[in-house]
C-alpha cells in the first residue's frame, strides 16, 4: 500500500511539473504531460517482465507507429483504407516482435508505445498531414519525455517489490517427502 501511495504521488507530481514547466523545455510536453505520465507509469509498474524488455517493446511500438504516420503522410492515401493499412502494419509488427522474442518484448508494452505515439500525434496529423517532418518530431519528443520520466519513477518505486518477487521465485524449494504406511518404521520388542 505504501508503494502504491508513493508511486501515485510521484507520478502526480511529475505530471503537474511537466504540465506547468514542459513548455520551458521547448517541447510539447505540457500538452501531453498526463497522457505520457500515465503510459510511462503503466509501463514501469506492470510486473512480470524485465524493465529492459518492457522498454524495448514500448520503443518498437512507438517507432513503428511513427513510421506508419510517415507512410500515411507520403505514400498511403488519406482515406480509411490507408489508415487501416497503417494500423494493421503497426499491430502486425508489434505482434511479430512479441512472438519472435517469446514475449521477452511483451505485446502489451509494444501496444502501449504505439498508443502513446498515436494519442500524442493523431489530432495534429489529421489537421496537417504535410507537416509530418516537423510536427511528428515535436509530438514524439514531448510524449517520450513524459513517458520516460514516469517510467523511471515507476521503476525506482517498484524495484524493491520486483527484487522480492525475483528472490522468492529463485529460492530453492525442497520437495516434501511422502510417507506411506510401508515406510513407517515398526517397533521391535527386545
């Protein structure tokens, strides 16, 4: 319970600071502060896989979505079928990476990265597709900054818990011996 409170407090503080001061960094971090903090927080707090595997899958999903926007801006028609092809490619690549890595790069983390880029940039792309080169970079850096701050905070807070899980999972367990009636020693009278 204490870790949850600490994680929530740190993430709330990070979201507030980025929302208020993100513009001073010259990034769109203030616009996507809450969204990036939430996505990065989830990425850091979900247990079960290594932090590097989660981050790697997240990055692949994020970059694949960014590339899909590039395809939409330069190659695919801006009609529903073009958007559908781009969406299919993103999910297929992220799924393929998860399968090939045997979930060391988890599917959920890749989808989270894809969602962060899509959420941070879709509205801007819809308004000005030809400005992909500049606008996508602005959206990507702001969203990644917020997600990175939250991810690091969440990893630091959840590190003791992850260490305890690893320790208990690697503890040597001695199997219990079964005793049957035939194994019970009998008393002999002298």
